[in-house]
């Protein structure tokens, strides 16, 4: 779209930032109310949800129940899942699956025409609704894009990045946008009465990730800079089976492969998860990720072996994974797949209530950029797409059901100057996130990361890198403060859970900066312990 089309949005009613599942679903649910969707990339190209292979968790099969689904979610979440949120999510799953069917999503069905369901790690039942085995995300986004294009009340602007929220007191009054890929372009100001952030996660802050480049934590950063409360930022989920074939982002070998019997082996051909957890390959992701990490750290290598479980059926059952392997010169039907843990999903994000409201008036957040309490310290497989559609629908209901305040004149937050992205500095930030704020952490490394991110945030002239550093700082500071291991957050210097820390984290950018000031002149504590 052109700058003139943005200029026409002099006072937009509702603006949604993000063209992934949460953003598009929310826009459709708001129809026929006029809404503008801002997407940095062409629709479908910059959203992690489009890459999701597993599917959507929903208790739609005979013998399953929302209560069982919620119980599995709570069991995996490290003791800090909001149980009311988890149950509400599970109970709304059926209705949201019905919505997606109405929008044209071709979910797999069995011979009797019922929704076909698969099983993934830590689920007690087969409840994952798929599309062609491993194409759920792509198929869902494609169907929603078609529905959006048919909806005249939705105006889509592609190729613009939201780089700041504009505020008046504790209310958000507008956005600052800039043309993607043009750091020196003039900023564009869009006043708005209601803003929904659906910008995705933080995976691209890490050197090894399954997420697209757009998942760089920008939504969290601009909300935090505007004063929004952030929840659980230290909890980053690493997918244990990213395919290591030299690509950035790394292709993903879906968890459903292990659900169908694929095993994890080291370079000697030994299954290493059997000794780590009774569920072996189907253990919670944090346990499997650390198992893979340890094999790699010990120099034994790590591989996903589907040669016996699938063999010649691999290409038909999991075409996306098969294509990624074949493109790299690897035949997964006959060869084990080299793997490594990769930053995959952020359980933390902008704190929201049951309606998707943030702590700032006029600002909602949905999808991975938000933190609802549903995932706790460790997300249950295939709950992310479910959370995105459930909260997108709730946000739409909330906006439609309540009068919006008149849009004020945007004031605080505007940043006019920008400079080109320094590639080496960005690469250094991503490398430090992987090495110091990754699968295994300790106090000294986290303190070093905090110091580094603070300097970048304070000195860079590039707004995108500043936002990356802001989010990286918040994640590292919260990880440094949580002196225990819980769920996906593992501290080698505090390897046990501490019962006194069995609660969610609630923080702000100011608090992260206070922590940075503490570690600037004081060496962090480091000790070996069995508890905090």
C-alpha cells in the first residue's frame, strides 16, 4: 500500500498491528466494524502462525473433555498456570474450531467425516486438529487471508512497521509507523481509539530460531516503552527438534513426528530420552530440549529418527518437513535428521486480562505478544494457535461491546530520527541471547547479557535494534531475578524449583532497568545448589 493510504487513516477507529492468526481472526470477528490491519510483511509471510506444523489443541473427540485438556495444560505449566484461564481456553476451543471451519479451514477428517485428531507431547488424549499432517498453520492463514480479502470492512496496509506507541497519560492514542526496510523514511503517525497488538513473539532475538525475522519482540518493546505491564518474560520455550541444515530461521521438525513414533538418538544411535523421563520422546518440551542440548554439548550429536516409524510414508504424512530435508540433501525416510533446540515460543509477553486488555487504556494484545497465564512456565503443545483465536475473539467482543474513548492527540512516544540497522550489532545481540539467555542459563551469563543489552538500548540509533534490545533486556533481567529452575526457565546455578517462587512474574521496563543498574557494578551471585 502507499503512504497516501496511511494518510487517509487520520483517525482510525480500530487498528490491529500484525497479520498473523490473532490479528486476522480479530479483524474478521470485528466485522462489519471498520478496522485497519497493519502488517510489516505481505499477509501470510511474516507470521509464526503460518509456519505452525502441529495444529490446534481442542477436546472435540469422543471421550475427551475440556477439563482434561485444562488439566494437561496445568500439569505442564510448572505450577504457575492460571487455572481459570486454562479451563476457559479449553471450553472455548470447540466454538473457535467451528469458526475456522466457517472461514474455510480444511481440517483433516476421518473416514466417517469427523475431525481427525492426533496426539502430541504431554497430552493425555488425541486432541490435535491438523491439516494435511503438518500444514495447519499455512492452511489456516491462507483461509483467513481469503476471508479478509472478501470482507469490505477490513483495510490492510502491508509493508509498514509499528515502532512506537503514542500515549496521553495512561492511555494509548496512536501509533508511529515507518516503511519496512527503509530506516530513514519519514515516520507516519496514526491516531486511533483502539489498538490491538498481535505482533508475534521474540524468537528472532535468538541466533537459532524457528521464527520468522518479524518475530523480533517489537510489540512487547513498544508496549513496555509506553509503560505497559509485562508478565513472565523469562519463560522462553525452545523447540527441541529444529532441523540443523544451515538455514535462518531453522526449519522445524514437528512434534507430531514423535507422536507418531519417531525417536531421538545420538550419534551412536542410542535413544537418550529413555533415561531422562518416563515419557521419553513425549516428555514436556523443556525436558526434551535440555536432553538434546546435553547430547550436543557432550559432542555426541542429536538426531530425530523416523526411518522405522514412518519410512516411506514420511513424504505423504509430513510433506513440509520432508521438503525441508530434501532441499538440504537429506532423505528423512532413510536417514536420521540432525536437530538442535531453537527459540520457538514465548510464554511471556504483555500482561492481559481475560478480555485481552493490557494495563494501558485503549490497548489490547493477542497471540504470542501477550501473556494470558494460560501457558505458565511451559506451553503445552498446540495450545498457542488455540489461545490466539480464543483471545482474538474475546478482544473483538470487548471492543464491540464497550464504547471507545474519543481519540486524543498523540503526544508521548514519538521518535523521529532513525539510522540504518547495524548488522554486526544485531548479530551479536542474537548470539548473546542464544548463549547467555538460552536453554541453560546462569547468573554470571545473565548479568553479562543485561549489561550488553543495556548499552545497546542506550546507544543505538536504530529504532528496530533499540526495540530488540529493550525486549532482550526485559527477558534477561527477569531470568536473572528468578533464582530457580521452573518449566522452560533453567538455571544451572539454581537447578531446583523454589516453592516460594511458585508465582507468575509481573514487571515493567523501569524494573528491568533497575535490575540493570544493580548488576552494572555488582557481580552476580553464583553458586551450586539444590534449591534457591
